[in-house]
C-alpha cells in the first residue's frame, strides 16, 4: 500500500468512526498535487455520492507558489441538510471545526453542456475534520483531508443575478456571545462568481467535472469561526434570511 493510500485510509476510518486524531496520521503532503492525490484516494474509499463541492482558500505562501488562491473539496450526499428553525451543525467532537457562512451556487448546463449557475441559496459549510491540529497544519492538509468538509446546510433562495455585485450582498455571523462579524461577499477575491469558475476548472482537472444538480459552496464570507459542541451560531444574510445552528457531535457512519 502506498503512503497516499495508507493516509487516505486512516483519514476515512477516523471519519467513519467519528474518532478524533491528536495528530496527522502520516506524512504531511509536500505539494498541492500530493494533497489532491490523498483527497482523491479518500473519495474512492467513501461510499457515497458527491452532492457538491466546497471552495476553500489557500494560504498566501501556497498562492504565490502555485498561482491559485483556492482549493476544492467534496461534499457527500448524506451530509446535506436543509435549514429549518434551528439546524444541527454536526462536527467531529475532539477534532476541529469552523462555522462558515457561504453563498451556494447550484450547477446547471448551458446549451453547449457547459456548467453554469442554475440557482443560488444561502448556506453554512460544516468545515470539520477529525484531526485536532488541522487548523495549524496548513492548507495542504485541508485539501488532503477531504477538503476539511463534513457537510453543508442549505438555506433560502437568492436571485442568481445578485452574485454579479458581491459588494451588495454579504452576511453577519455570530458564534455564541462573541462579537458579530459582518462582511460583503466581495471579501473573497472576485466574489462567488470567481469561486464558481474556479470550481469548474478544478473539478475538471481532478477528473470529476461538475454535474447538473451538484452545488458549489463558494467560500466563507465572514471567514472561519472555530466552534465546539454546545454552541449556538447565527448567520444573518439580511433580506435572504438567517440560518441558526446548534453545534453538535457527529455520529459514526452506520453500515
């Protein structure tokens, strides 16, 4: 078994059993190619369909090194939830997690069969990993560990045309009784449309082109907010409503 396969198996097993890892279970990836190789090996081991993809930010040093500022990670079908009065944000207890308010673009196809944005909603990315020290290990580790994703909460509809002006849409996020953080969608370079275009290119590069009906969670508007079980978090998208979440421990995967 290669080092890539062994690492992927260790990460997948921790996720299936919802068991936290006190340290990275292998050699840290040295390159973006190595990190995506682990991610693809883990996808192959995970028995579920990819319902969408999350777009994350690479650290500035990696952006300078590779000429890209974002990365892609899968979101599996069983981990999708629709926001109700209060949604459960299921993180890996004992691992790491961040509450991320995002705009979610659903994939359609144009007349030539190319991916386009069919509809948009608000959403929360459940950014979580069983690996406790993941936040300090760098972006390549997030890429490798299935994009540091553990699910997606889908919120209210947003008119597609509103993405054209990222300065005019945004979010205000609050975790527990911490200070509120408010930003426009333009806080992410190029806004959601740039993130979607990146996802189209990167998914193709990975050999897993975007399919009609999948979605792209386009990036954390107000940033990554570390959370723990028992906290209550709110993302206020203004005219597009609020998503309120209770942070809970993720259960092991059955079967």
